C-alpha cells in the first residue's frame, strides 16, 4: 500500500492511495503506525482527495545513513552509520539551494527504510518485521568536506539536503529497482541487491547501537548510485515505482 502525508484542509494528515478501475486516488486514512501494530493496513476514513499536496511521508526523530555500502566495495572498513539532521528532510519537488562554500555537490539515490514499531537489538532475520516500508531519498552531499570532517557533519548538513518521498511503499521489501536522472540524463540504473550489506543487515546494525521508533529513517547506502550535480539541475530518483524530484538551485 502507498502511504503518505498531505495537507488536507490545511492540516498535515495521513493519506493512502486506493486503486480503482480508472487508476485510483489519495484518501484520508487512519494512523498507519497504529494499524501496523495490529498487523493491518490503515483503513480509509474519507472521500477521495483532489491532487493533495504531499509532505515528507514521515517525521523522523532519527535519520541514519550508511557508509561503506557502495557495491563491489574495496573499502577497508565494514559498514558504518552516521546521523543526518531530521531538519534537512524536505518533500518531493522542493527546490534545494546548494551551499556555495563547501565544494562540489554529489546526489545519491538510496532506499530509505521507514521504521514501523520500536526496534532495538533485534536479530537480522527478525528486523524487517519492525519496518513499515520504504521510500526514496536523495542524499545530497558535498564530499570534499569529508577530508576535514570524516563524520559527515559538514558535508550533509545543508538546508533541504534530505529530499524524501513521495510516499512509503508498505509491505515486504524485495530487490528494489534504483535509478537516477540528473538534468535528464540517466546516471544510475541498479537495484538494492547490489548493496554488499542487505537492507535487513544495515537496519539491524543501526538498531544494535541505538533504539529506533516509528517514523525513523535508515538510508541504506548507494550501490554505485551517486553522481555529481550542480545548481540548475533537476535530480529524479527512482526507487521501485516512485520518483522523487529535486530541483537544485
């Protein structure tokens, strides 16, 4: 099921995509985290909405990124995690003004896992039971700063540097197709199976060291899914059947 957040009568509300014979529509729905705890899909609670404005699909307290998970990885270190400010999260279509004081910009197409229930120190083979679903993320970075700041505080801290959405795809997570276009050119065509450490493994790694809860996000890594970008480019990240667009300024 597609689950998202949208402005409904000026109020941030949960919405779900309800298919129909002529495509489908977004409808107000019950809280998906409460439904997830009961092992059910959130129920529709209102009429179809006419082209609602979608917000970031969750409000994380934690945004964790995974390093050294790039595909055919010859890095001497195992996968590691770093934290990105939730205040950098913006919705699909939001223009992002790039910093001019931090070197060149790289954009990364990644699968972002959205946690559905409290998660801490759970075995790898059980961890996905706590995952609501996945969404698309564009991990905007300025990696030249990493030479001075190996913890990515400076490289990933710009305003709007975590475009997220447009919706959460709930249910089991298999091999997720991953594409990216920059200024109309296809620069990435891969899938989550190219990650050396699986989605379940990286989520379990993060949750081994810190507790996660509903709405938190784990960005699972970029298996050769990064590319340079510049002001004026439109970045289109395809994850599964969704496309996340980010105009760069």
